[in-house]
C-alpha cells in the first residue's frame, strides 16, 4: 500500500473511530465547545484565553461567551498570570475536573464494551497501535522535524507494529 493510500485509510479509520468514541451524550447544559474547553484545560493546565482561541478553533467572541458561562457555572476560574500581571489565566475548578473525569470514565466504559468484542489477538494489536498513536501525538506536541521523522519512520515505511511483523490494521472493528 503506498503512503498516500495508507494516510487516507488511517484518516478515515480515525474519523470513524472518533464518531463512535468522542461523541458521548451531551452533559446537561454544556455545549460541545464548552466541553472542549474543559478538556483542553484539563490536559494543558491553566492558560490564557488567547491560547484557547488557537486550540479550540472558534472565534474569540464565541469563546469568551463560553468561558463566561463556564465561570458562572463554577467550572472554571480566572486568575492572575504570575508571568504577566496584566494577563489572566483560566483554570478548572474541582467541579470542572469532575465533569472531565466523569466523561473520561464514560469513554473508558464505552471503549471497554467495544474492545471486549474483539478477539485477544486484536486487543493486543490495539495496544501496539496505541503506542504508535502516542508517538504521533508527541510529534504534534514537539514539532521538531528530525525527532518526529524518526518516530514516524519506525512504523511508516512498512506499516508494521512494534511487537510483530504483521501489518497494522487500524480500522479494527470500529468502522461500520
């Protein structure tokens, strides 16, 4: 399989997987954008509104409104940025962390239900794939081209898992 078709297949598989995995039923009063803000703050820690504008891919006025609602609902707080007294950092409250933790637990349960339907050999391969996806995410976090080329080069040319010489089948049982 050539590189373009491999990337196309991987992209489609991830999109199919996301449609099953990411979209949990709505949480009471929170929009998808608001939940995304909570999850981003949970992963990244306190950050400025301007940083969230870049990561959340929504316009600043919409994000400002979402952040204000989350603050009114007691899910995040605004505090001074120790590195710049003029700036404000947004942080999760305990209630905000509880929502993120609850959604994580729901996702674990949902994924467990799906994975339990796979044969043991596929579950093992899925763990190998998780390592590769973690490597790809590390490329996004640290975009040093040389390091990321080395990480991707471990699996890309032969589309092999780390633990075996079998081709990776990322689609598994998650696409319809």
